[in-house]
């Protein structure tokens, strides 16, 4: 019997949020890495740009070779993340990251295994070490914000 109590918010591969399942399905439909690469870039093109004033030291993600900015807002108990980058593929990775984490509670953010999702998108083994490090820096920043919110 599975635990369906409201306190069990941990996500696993069987209980991923709908938007993540749809993203995985979209990527599985693409047959080769080049198509996936182009899809990531297209996802980035669909991101709303940040205001120039939001691209500042406080929002800049440390550990990324390209410039990456993440802004977070709270809507009641949910985090809304927005982001941008000066590189097309990295902006796409920002879009993937936002799709995974935005509009979630702090506990949901902590419970999400982003690396498992990235493996299912077949992204993790195709990124350069620098891009992988940058992606991990974005994920780390988001998870740290969630942890701080839970301690508050």
C-alpha cells in the first residue's frame, strides 16, 4: 500500500509533477542529441527576459562560465523563479531548471532529484564539464534558497 498522506511530498520517478513528465516525454520523442540540443535552445528563447536592473551581482549565479542570473519571488508558499543567460544553450538550461523547480514549495524543491530528471532528459552526459558545473550551481542555489526558507 502506498502512502498517500499529504505530508509525503517526496517526488520520485513515479510521482513527478505533470510539467516535468511532459518535458521528459518531449525529450524522449527527440531521437538524437542535436535535436535535444536545439530543443533546449528553443526553451531558452521562450523565457521572458529579466529586466536590466535584475541582472546584478545578487542575482548572478556563481560557478557558471557564462553569465547566469536567477531571480526568485514568493507566491504564498511557492517559489517562482525567473532567469536569464548571455549564452543560448545556457539560457535553455536555465529554462529546463526553471521548469523543474519553479512554482513549488520549499519542501518540494528539496525533494526533487534534479540529476535524475536531467539523466532522463539525456542531458547530463552530453554537456561539457563547465556547463554541467554551471547547471549544478543553479540547482544548488535554488535548493539553498529552499533550505533557508524552511529554516525561517
